[in-house]
C-alpha cells in the first residue's frame, strides 16, 4: 500500500550553505522507506493528481528526515 509521495528536489544545506539535488532514491534512504510504500512525483503539480492522501516527503534543509506523523 502506498503511504508516501516522494518529491525529489534541490535544497540548500544549513551546514555548508551549498545547494544539493536530492533524488528519489536518496530521499527514500534518508527517510528509511521503500519503493513499495511510495510514489515518486516529478513536480509539485503531481501532488494534486497523484499524491492525494499521501504523506509528502521532500528534501529538508535542516537534515531532519524523521517520518512525519499524520
């Protein structure tokens, strides 16, 4: 069952100030989720079409990749 919507993207690191692109695979590892639990969004507009009711997981500038609770 799909529970999460993965939205890859760029994030500016709070620790070094550099911009990094975090892809879907990296996000799944950071959040410790599997592909079976996720759909991968290609842009923010996919949320309205595909991600309804799913928990959005995206890059975070604070490095806190704990899963959010509903």
